[in-house]
C-alpha cells in the first residue's frame, strides 16, 4: 500500500478515485505545526541561537498526526502532495519531520490541476522537498511573529487596542489614508454643457469640448449661461473621421483579478470567491466524474500553458467558432513582485463548458466557473474589431463631439454570449457639411470628487499593485481587519473604525517603516530571494531583526499611554473613577481605573420590570404585561410565566400555541417518561424536544444525516 498525504479531505477524495486501491489518500487538514508561545517573551524563537524555531503541534491536530503516522508505518511508499506554494512546501517539510520521513528524499508531488492526467504525471515523476522554499516560509512566519507580538504588547498596554500584523498594518494604512484624504477633500465647482441633436428621428447628446479653439472649461453659472447664449439654433458637421481599432482580450485570471471581477460582476466577497474557487479546484461530481474543474486558484501569473492551448483550447475554438476566432498565447505581463510559479486560473478541460457544468453545480459555483471559463478561453481568441466614428459639430466658435462604435468582428467577445452593444452607440451615416437643428441644450453644475472609498475589489487591486502580501493572503488580510474591528464593510465599501484610525496614527508615528507599503513589498522581495537561494534564511532574519529592534526600543521609550475615558462615576469598591475599557475580544465594558489593584467591573443594568397593561390573565388571574419576541415584536403575556403560558397579540387576538398529536411523536422522552420527543425549531437548527416543556427540558440535537 502506498500513502499520499494532501491538505484537504475534499482533495483526498478526488485524488483517491484516480489512483485506485493501491493507494491510500489522507489529509493533513492544513498546517500541523506552528511556532509555540514558549521561551523568551513567548515568541517560540530562540533568537540568540540563530533564530531556532520551537515548533509545536496543535492539540486538535494530534489525532490527525496519529492517524497519518500509523498509515505511514504501514505504507511501502509515502508521497507528500500538499499545495504547490510556500505554505504547501512548508507543510510537507513539517509532515516529514513529524512522521520521521527522510526530508531530502521523501517523494514530493506537485500538480496544478486535479485531473487524472495531472495526478498520474506527478506520480510518475515525483520531486523532493525544496528547502529554500521552506526557509522562505519560515522567514515569513518568524518575521510576522516578532512584529505581531512585539507591537501588540505595546498597543495593548498603551493604546488599549490589539495590533495588526505586518501585512494587515500596511493594508489598514491604505484604507485610513484614503478615508482621511476623502474627509479633507475640498470639492471644486465646474459645469458641463450638452447639446441634444436630432438625427434621423433619433436624439443624440453631444458634449461641448472646445470654445474658440481652446479646450472647454467652466467653473461658474455665469460662465455657463454666457456660453449657452452663444449657441446657435443649428450646428454644422465640420469633421467626420472613421478609424478601425483592434481590442485584445484581457488575460486569464490571477487570484487578484478573479476576486475583483467576482465582486464587480457577482457581488461576491473576496472570502466567498476564494471558498468557491477552492471547491472548484479540489473537485466536484460532474457528469458521473469526480474532477477538479479549475487549476490552482492562488496565483499571480497570467500565463497559460502551451499544452492547454494546443490540446484543449485550439480544437474547441476551431470546432465551435471557426478558424478566424483562434488567437494565440499572449506573453505574461507581470510586475516586479510576480512569482509566476503557477499558471493563470483556467478550466482543466474545454469540454466541460459552463452550460454542461452548471447542471451539477450550485448556482454560485456555476456563476464563478462561467466567469473563469470564459475569461481564460477569451484570452486565447482573436481580438475584437470595431469601427470608431468621431464627429465634430460646430457653430459660433463652439465645438461639440459625437462618437459611436460599430462592431466589425466580434472576436473573443462571442464567447460571453449574445453580444451586448448597449454601451456602444452606433451613429447613422453622416457627411461633412450637414446641418442639424439643436433640439435642446443643458448646462449642469457638478463638483469634483475625491478618490472613492476602497471596496472589496479595489483594495485587492491596490494590495497587488503595491506588492502587499501574496494571492493566498488577500482575502484573509481583510477578514482579520474586520474581525479586529479596525474596518467596517457595508455593501462592499470599506471604512476604517475609530480603533483602526488610532492604530494607523500610532504606527505612522512610531513604526512608520513597518506600516508603509514599501516595507511590506520589500519584505516580499526578501522572501523571494530566500526562495531563489540569493539570500540565506539567517541573512534575511538578521537584516530584519536588528533595525526592527532599534525602532521598537525607541518607540517603547517615546510612546505615551492613551488615557482612559471616564464615565463620570466612581468605583463603589475603591472610589477611583470608572472608565470605558475593552476586553481581549474587543468588547466594551466599564471597569475601575485602579486595575489591577481593584478589579471591579460594572455589570449590565438590571432589566426594567415588564410594563403592566391593567388587565389580568383570563387563565390564571395574574397581571398581563407587554413582552417582546425574538424579532422585537411586542405581544401580551402572563406575568406568571412559565407556570402560565397565556399570550395574545397586541391587537387582542390570542396567539396560537403549538400543540402536538400522536403523529408528531418521534419517541418516548427518556427523562420524564411521561412526555414524547417531537421535532421543534430553534433559532438556527431543528431539534427534538419534550412535549412536557418547560417542566421537562430534555433535548436531542440532530446531525445532518438524521
């Protein structure tokens, strides 16, 4: 028996189907070890001994390790098939260490799509663990641990907030800086002028572009009115030009561009996009075959393999659309921070079209798959060709512009379905010298606007452009900022909270380099050098640690303690002022400013007594009171609850209580012996409860299978 270890259970199921009964495929379920919190300052790093790591196995992973260890001992061969990136390489190394496998010779499988040919090829030509990649990941983990722990200790003590890590701090700074620029922006007034021209019974709007041969600019109402007064009743065509242009398709998706497009077109959050893409990559049941539908979804490359173009895309395009629609592989245009380790995100096969696959996918999976499939295939197709018509209409020194496009050849756009020309206005045939009557003229006051607030798509684009993080971290970075309540997200728009602004202000004052986008991008380049072998792990750590600790020591001396905000009350136990505080989870509470000598915490105010309505219960005679249901709706209920359960609506109608008959009984109650368990509905799930409730509170929770 041969053992293959992957990261996720879903992937293990898919790969197991391809490899057959000679192989056992098990999952590590992500990382199995992490830095401990032992040692000096709880870093889990022995800095004096060459930054030696103290790795520890999480308690929840011990059972998984035991299962993997037992299987490895029985196996004739062990293959490590974790994800093909830094984190995956590190997981393979940790598995080898924990399971006692030879690090330098254990077989390492890499594949970028989960299909039978890809898995078979990987098994036939296994590699070994690349220790340079492992050391790059270890460098990243240690740098993040040191920055996170050190800065967090200052922030928690002095400004009463939790710190963000290296990547999160840079991202948060971009969000705060953008919001501060928006708040400080002073809008300037300007005016636009449009003339409505009727051509062959159809109305076109032509904006004013030039006045007396100079570009049109207008800043006041008086200027606008003066120009409108000059406008003649007719305008003559002084220029007609037609140009053909070729529009090339966009490249196939990277992680960043997929998240941006999924947000813009499908309104998916970054996390949701990655979660769905993960399922499409790991494998789903499609037309009787369990198969991965897309290639690896964490990539910063737009490269498409020649094999896919030759064997899959070319035959499909020729057969479906014709030779004139076939394009070519375009060179991958990456920035300085692109690793290009994987292909772009593309379908694993062209025969599983979106229409075929949608029958086996959830609606959301089908939408994202269609987006990926069409974008990748379009990138390999011929350009779209359009004819651009530009017209100038003039009168009394005023020039107005009209423009329109006519599609000559649909090219790649044909794959997106029926061609949409709503945004491309086609002009009728117009000749120079023609005269058209001005039906209407509009002058509109406008104001300059600042750059928009970041949304879930634009922040990812900004992170990619600035070189902050890697494809695998874009979504998780925003999630961490949301969980720590440094930003709010409403309808996709990201705004910083008061705590977020406070964190950035302090970082900019004391840790300006750490919070800068340049520092984070520079650190990513350092990791790339460790991965390529240009720099050793120790060199990278020493270059980081010395300057950082100098900055930290200086900040520790200068940073001021953020004063508590007093409530105006004094502590009933020691007399010191009560202040607003936050616990470790960021939840507010009121406590004594004398902590730790006084640990008084003000409890929530006792609930106000229920308001009586001056009427007694018709069943037991106790007063009726106003109560509120789960959703905040008011109703009348007996004050003798739970002994009396009488209720009625505010309009006087009696609320019907749920009654159960023999057909509802599931089984006798094992607790009270006199009641029966019946199906009931809770806030989130259904469960079995006793008919004698509230006297008997027996509950049985139902698992998904039941």
